[in-house]
C-alpha cells in the first residue's frame, strides 16, 4: 500500500497533469481495481496522449499507477464501473486531491449530468473505491461495504474513518522522476501481484488435491465396509438351501431355525424374522444373497476406480511439489483436465467464486437463485427493506426468507410487491424505517402515483400461504394500518439506498 508521502506526491502529479483530460473508458479488473483510459495533451505536447490509470483497492496491493495498455475487464462489470460508464465517460478530469489529510485520493470528474468524485481509500484490508456525488453522498462502491466500511450506506453522506492521522512514511520512489513515477509504482506492485498470484495458485492446487484425497480415502473406507457386508451376504446361499430343506419344521414367530449341514454334519442356526412366514424368510435370505453378489461385483469396480483416482492424485501432488516456485510449471499443472475439474469443485478462483455467488442470493444457509432474490434497500438506521420482484419471489420472501419478527407491508385491495422490513429481531424498529418501508410498499404497487395510502403492517409470523393459492397470494391476520402521506424526498432517498445485488 502506498504511504501518505507517496500518495501526496501522486495527488499533486495527477492534479497537475490530468486537468482537462477526457475520460474515454472505465473497466473493472479481476483484482478489485478500476482502470481509466484518459486522453489529453500537455502544454508541451503537439499531439494528445492516452493514459491508462489504475485505481486499485486490492487489500494487498492498493495503489494508483499507470498501465502500459488497457487491461481485460471482468464480466459482468460491477455496479461502480457501470455507474462511471453511464455518468462519467465523456467527462473531463477537474482535479485531484487528498481528503482529510489521509490516504484518500479523490479524482474529480466534471460530467454532463454533474460533478462526481472517484475516491480511492487506502486502508489495508478496508481499502475501497467509491463514487461520491457532488453533495458527497455515496453512490457506488467497488468492494462490498460489509467487508470494508459497514457503517457506510449507499445514498448516505460519505464519512472518513476518523482514525488517527497516519505518519507520512517514506517515499520509496524518491529517486524516480515525476514523469516515471506512476509506471514505477505499477512495476513495483505488478511484480508483487505476480508472486501473490503464483502463491495463490499453488495454494489452490494443494487445497484441491488434499480435499479430493480426503474424499477418496473416505470413499474407500465406505466401499470396504460395504464389501465386507456383501461378502457375508454372498455366503447366505448355503443357509438358504439348508433352510429350504427344513422349511416344514419352521413356524411363523420363530427367531431362528436349527438345520443340519449334511456335508459337514454340523448343526447350524439360521436367524429368522418372527414377523415373516417361513417362505418369506427363505425369500429374504435369497434376496440378501443376490444383493450381496451384485454388491461384490459393483463394489469391486468402484474400489478399483477409487484406487486408480487416488494414484492419479498422488501423481499430481508429486508434480506440484516438483513445480516449486516455477510459475509456468504451476500454470501447466493447473491446465491439467482433472485438476481443472478439482479446482472448480474444491478451490475455485476468486473470480469464478464471485461469478458463482453473483448467480446466488444467500440468507443464512439458504441459497436462492438471483431471479428470486429480493430488491434490497438500506434505511438510515441500518435495517434493510426487501422487496419481491415477482409473484414467485413474493411467496419465497414472505414465507421463507422473512423471520418471525420482521414486518410485512401491503396495501389492501391493491396488488403489488411484498415488502419486508428486516428488524434483526427488534420488536420496536425505528419509525423512520417503518415509513421507508411503507413508501416502498406503495411505490411497488398499483397505487404508486397516489398522494396518500393506507398500508397494512403485520409481523411476518402472521403471514400464511393458503393451500392451493395462486403465486403471490398470502393471508394475514392482526397488525395495524399506517395512513401514509406520500413524501417524494423520502422515496428518492430510500430508492437511492439500494444495496447492490
């Protein structure tokens, strides 16, 4: 992470050299960073130049630097990148500065629909990149706020952390000219990221192999236990034949039959089920015998395949050890078809994991497809309001996602989305949060243009889904009504506080 002394130098350099340059493109990269393509011409330049400026909030390598070319972006692009593309591309840089004398670099962009700041906050694992509107309200964040600054909320004013001001630290690039400073920073940190990527890949490969080896060992133990049981059952044919010869002497209710083995002369005991008839007991013995024979055949093949796979894992483990710190060897190993499968199963790359999670919405242990995930809004008190997207999503929200003390909002006689205020177990949520939820309930209903409305509020535990009812239809009992006088400013504020999906 850049020191305060280094960031002060970078801010002064950007403020001096980027003023007036046009923002041509913005793309988010796999590591949490935003790459800006800027175009402009200095006083001593005859032709304009493109600059690829990287604003990285990676916890391990947060920085401001210059890239030699535009990087490849991630798909889909996060909300912050989409915001900058929609509101900033085509605008001009109006300056750069540090905020509150801390490691916070603000790049002001003058766009057609108003000024905004790209604020790069360098605080170790809490590093993030934000978009602030002209009034200082937080409009987007590159990393999740819950992981960096949980006290912040979209739509609310941005606040600096309020920590003690850091020491200025050393300027590790003191011997580098200003013209080469941004490139030197990138060279320094790109090498670190390369080493980090190599080490991360080695850890992922090792983790995937260990987990698969443990899974195979458990599978072999289970197969061996099943084979032992099948081996015993496969010997029941002789017991069945002997029982058949003495079947006339067996009665329902007997727990065993004593039969003589004419080959050895020994008396054997055959266990019986007293609830079954003699013929049924005989059939049961032969069924167990046939099942045991089949299990022996199948289990033998499974055991052979598991042993072969265990050997393949051991071979891959040996290749991993031989690769050591060789990045090329590690990359070649990671491309092995079997390892590709294991990495995806046991240790997906962060980008793959984010893509998978982007298709899912998790509430505790429950995983919900994103098409059924509710819209989420954060109130000024920090509570969330969830709004259903469809009839099917409404059912899921009200009957499965909502907790007992959450509040359910709806308008009598006016179809609309189900709205839930997540109270976090509180029995007395703030009245402002309740009014916010009422506004959303009206906004997402057929009465969205009404100047006033009666909103019914009831605990989620009083919401039921009638048997056979069509999607989106629930019954409620109890609760109270709120006579809401619509407040456009309240609605605008809560809609702006949408939590990114």
